[in-house]
């Protein structure tokens, strides 16, 4: 068996452990982005092919030799007292491929343990972790295949669960035309240990995205279509009916096909003035806008923005995403390349 056949077989193996359909979805925290750059672009950055190693935790085919010895740390103040932390490192092994190691941790803080009568007995904590081993192989000068093996751990008081999953992606990168496209299949796997006696499925999803850097303007746009495998992705908690105050009759609120299709789209842009080390970013997420706005005050829900700049050997990124009127999470990232320090 040739090396290429062995490599392709490694990508097909995870398909045999796709979680069963139906039931509730566990480990939804894997979809929380910690990359400041991704959050600034609206929550998707799967079609950006450069040296940013923070992108590979979700999309392994973005791994490339330019990321050799790159390292990044990201921090986020999500909602309430929830703290996010992530780390990624990559290493290029010539003639073999590019490897990456990533860690994502989420701490939800402490909660009161009350009984059915409301009496407090103690406190408990809740946290999630995701350890990712990534690998990518460039098939030719334009196509790259990537595979992530994910180890998921979740602890909520006395309940804990463990799962194994994988992300598989393929990226097309045309350097001459400055065009990139990526197809991603994420969260394929199953629980090894469930919280209770009931096994739950993982948040399986397929995504496609394109990005292009304009030839005569230092601007890159990113357009993503999420949840290809499910068309109706509207929130089950949105009201589908309301009472007419004039007639007193119950009216059913129907969502048209165009609006449902828009829910899948995330738009982002990155402006690089003078093509130097300053980046100004912005994005819009239709799903967040439609599900999390209020009728009386929609404000900037769904929009996000960020900035990135390089100082000496370090690259700093910041983003702020408007999820809801009640909160707009902030994300911070610091990245460098260990080779600049002689490693």
C-alpha cells in the first residue's frame, strides 16, 4: 500500500465512529471559538490560508509550512464569569507533513449546591477541556488535506463525560489569484463515557467557506456557509406564535425560506492598511442576529469587530462580538514564532 493510500485511509477511519443521529447534543462547547481573529470575522475563519496557527484548532487543512514553530495563546471573557483559554503550536516535518497540538479550556466558575427546599450545602464547579492533535499533508501546490483528533472532557459537579471526535477538512489555495476555499466536516465521533446511562450525540456539522484578497486593495473578504447538513437551523426557543392584541386570535409566525438560508451565512472582512502589520476586522453573523435580538432594541447584535497588530516578535489580536444586548464577549490573542528566539 502506497504512502498516499495510507494517508487517505487515516482520513476515512473517523467516518466509522460518527455519532448516532437523534437525541440531544453534548459537548457543544467545541463550537465556541477562542481565536480573536475568527471572532472578529463573525465566528468563522476556515478559509484563511496564512501563518496564523490559531485557525487550525478547528480546520486542520489550514496547517502549512509557514506555521513552523508558531505558537499562540488566546484568552476570552465569555458570558458572566465564564473564562476561555486556548493554546496552539505547530511543527513542520519535511516530506511528512505539518503537525499541531492545541488545547481549549473553559471554566464556568462556581455554583451553589442547593437542595429542593432551597438550602445551600456547598459549592460545585463546572469546566470543559478539548485536546487536539492535528496533521495536514499538502497533496500538490494547491490542495491540502487535514485531520484533527479531538479528546473531549467535561466535568459538571458529580457528572463527567469523555468523548473522541475528529475534524476533517480540505483546502484549495491559489496563491496567484489570492483565493482560498475550504470544506470542513467537524465533530465526528462519539461519547466513550456518558454523563448518565444515556449516550448523547456530538454537534456534527459540515461547513464551506471561501476567501479572497483583492488585487488592488489591501482587503480580504471571508464568506462561510455553516450547517450544510441541516437546513432548518432556527432556534427552538424563538416564539412561533403570538396573540393579536386587537383581535385576540392566535397568529402563527412563519419564517420564509430566504431568511432560513441566510441563517447559515457568516460574512467577514479584513483590512490591512498599506499592507503593513496593522489589521482592522469586522464581521456579521446572521444566525446570531435573527435569534438573539429583541424586537424593541436590535442594536448591533450579530456584528463583531477586531484589531490586530505586530510589535517586534509578537502579534496581538483583539475582538469584541455582540451576541446579545446583555453581553459582548472580548477575546485576546498573543502569538509568536519560536524560531525568532533561536529555537
